[in-house]
C-alpha cells in the first residue's frame, strides 16, 4: 500500500461522499421537492432555491447546445478531473489532499449531471436587495470553490513561511 496512503484513501472517500451528497440533493430538488415545477422558493430575504439548467461551464460560459458540444465539455472537464486526481494521489500534505478531494468530488458531480441530463442542475441563489451575489449554483460548485480556496491559501501562506525558513537556514549557514 505504498502508492495509496491512508490520507489518499481518505481523500478519495471525501470525493466520493461529495459526489453522492451532490447527486442526492439534486435528485431531491427536482424529485420530491419539485423545484423544476416551482422554479423558485424564497427561503429568506437573501437566499432562495431557484431551479436553473447550466449548459455551459462556470457562469454559463461556453454553452453546449449540441450533443457534440456536450460531450466536448464532458471530455474537457473529465480531463481536468483526471489531472486533479493525479495531483491528489501525488500530494503528501493532508490539507492539500482534502482541498483536491473537494475539487474532484464537485467536478465529478457536475460531470455526471452533464452526462445524464445534458446540463448541470443549479438551485442555490444568494441575493441581496434583489441582486444575485453569484450566479445560481449547486453544492458541487460550492465544494469546488472551497477546495480551490484551500489550495490557493495554503500555497500563498505556506510559500511565504517556507521562504522565511529557507532564509533563516541560509543565514545560519553563513554565520
């Protein structure tokens, strides 16, 4: 078990749990909750469930209207997910593994939607004073965003710490 460490297995379980939770919530929103028929359900003055079909990538960019376009998006996002999976399996630090698992799980949840439905099901809407803060999104999108923030924050703040440690070591060697 030298290739897959315990941390890597935990990361893969996290990714799988995110896919499962994402798909269950989407099923519930369009199934028992019938959000597709209701279109929008106001929860608070700043949050509502709002059914949307995203045929593109982030923010609806590059919409795939044809079958070829749909499978091209599946292929591109699948390739990106494969890169994230390889990165996750090569990563040694557990917090980075968790961030990558969040990205991978979210991406796979959205890829499954695009494959099964032809679009990604979005349903979360944050809005203030009638203006949406983000486009309508789903749990998979939220997990991807949180994972990216973890990876970026760790790379920015830990690099500075490593640079300080390297400078301290270098000055200690010269003295």
